[in-house]
C-alpha cells in the first residue's frame, strides 16, 4: 500500500511539474522572442531609427536603445518582486507577459526617422523601457516558479527549463527572422518585413491567459504565505528595507554570480548575429542560419547542464565552466576569424557549450541563495542589476573593442573578465546555505 501511495505521489508530482514547465516555456519564450528579433534586425533598426553615415554608429545607437530596456529592469524587479512575494508568483508572471506582448506589437507599428525625425528614436527607447520593466519580473518569476515547484533532487534539472524557455524564444525569433529574410528581398525587408515579427508578438496576450488559467502558486510559497498571514504583513518599503538589511550578502552573491550570465548571454544571443554579418562579412542570411542552428544547440546544452549539475554538484560544475571559459574563449574567437560558415558555426558552438555548463545550473543556484519570503524580490533585484550593469552594454563594448583595437577576437576579453568575477563568487559560496 505504501509503495502504491509513493508511486501515485510521484506520478502526480510529474504531472504537476510537467504542466508548470510547459506553461512557463509558453510565457517566457514569447517574452524573449522580442529580444531575438531585435538582435536580428539591429542593423535595419539602426538605419531606420538612427540614421548616420557611419555603420558602426548606427549599430551602437541601436544597441543603446536595446540597453535602455535592460537598464529599466531593476525597477521592474522591485515592482514584480514585490507583487510576487506579496500577492503571488502567478499574478506577477501573468502581468509581466502582458506588459511585454503589447508594447512589442506596438513597436512593429512605429513610424521611423523618415516620418517623425528624432521622435522615432525616442518612442523606440520608451517602448524598450516598458519591455524592460516587464522583463524585470518575468524571467526571474519563471525561475523562482520552477525552482519552488521542483523536488530537492531535481532543482537544477527542472529549473534549467527557465533559461531553456528563454533560448526557445530566441529560436522562435530566429526562425521568424530567417523566414522573413528568405522570402523578402533586402528592400522589402527594410520597408515592411522587419515589422511583421514584432506585430506577431500580440499572440503573447493569449499565452498570458493560458498561464493565468493553468498555473498554481508553488506549495512552498503558499505555506510561507500562511505563516506570514499569521503575522502583521510588512509594507513594501519595510519589506525592501528588511531585504537589504538582513540579506545583503545574498543579494551581493547573486549579483556577482550572475556577472557571466549577464555579459555572456547577451554577447551570444544579441552580439553574434551582427558580428557575423558586419565584422566577419558572412552575409545576413548566413548569420541568421548560424545563429538559429546554435540557438537550438544552446537550448539542448542548457538542459544537459542542469541535469548534470544535479549529479556532480552545482558549485563544482560551474567553477570548472568558468575556468574553461577563461582558457578556451580566445582560441575559439580565433577560429571565428577564419570567417567561413563552418568556422563561425563551430567557434560559437564551442563558446555556447562551455557557457551552458555554467548557465544550466544558474537558476537553481541563485534561488538557493535567498529564503522563500524574499526570494522573488531578492533574486529579481540582484539578477536584473547584474543584467543592467554587466549585460546591457556588453554588445556595445564588444563593438567598441573591435573598432578601437582592430582585433576581431577582442570581445573574448569580456568573456574572460566576466568568468573570472563569477568564479571568485562561486568559490566563496557555501552550497545549500541561504544568505
């Protein structure tokens, strides 16, 4: 009878976590779909919204608008973290999806510099800020949701579906962008083709409704809420004050552990497309194909990295990945410099594999550093501060490094610096301890 009950419980748990994973993938993927299509069309957007005689300046201005959204993420982290810790994980997640889907669709309808002059860039930047607010709580909400729904033995395995969903959004964006570039000529793509992928993101509103109706708050959070309800609830300002006063070590540890996440992810997902097209001169279509293939590989490698970490230990695996990044990333960039389709494909694939061994366990790692009652607010603030401080301008820094040094492998230095900082944080972390 006991065995039967145990088997029934395991089956019920699998059914529950499967529904959570599928729902989170649907919601988070559409949020990050926008970042993919923005990266794929960064050159076109720079030309249409920030006209200049210098192609590098156009790209940098386009990345500047992109970065403004990331800078808004800490504000979104405070807002959605408070909603999630106070009123429910599900509520914060659903609102964030709406706030991403609607502005992204509007972006596809914006007039360009040719129509309204400098206001085109201003409107584009304002929309990026709204999207940044949404992302401030959306991705970390997914991370915490999956972590708290997972059993202790599978925290890294199941939590890795959060970054998988993020990359899935990029894959979806890559496929749509590749389709646009295949069926339309360059003139048509610049005239109207780039708008279509943004307008399609309105589908995200239907996904938000699906998530709202299918997800339940994790038991761990519900139990914590029952304990909090027995006490007098803190105000938002008091909650933040308590977080920074009592858990500042956890906030600092999450931030520095996330430095490689911030820098590495946006270089891989955003910078490389433009790098292949503009710096290596592989052409827009080849750049799209390489990025699409490697994003699919990235998604699978993340799941493998999460699965492996539950078997060898998160800390050990992530430290080895950071050291490997320091040693091998520059030689892999040298391989990219051959500027052929296959050298670019394999060089980026090597960087992605090393990064994934670190990135797969990162959701479970940063969630484990803070207690349940402040987890979503704390993880959101620290993670998004790292994104704004170390990720927002990573593509811009990489572009400037190439222009200043004349060395097309110089962006590797950003990977080295980020991996070194993260390795130091991981070595100071005691696995299993909440700070």
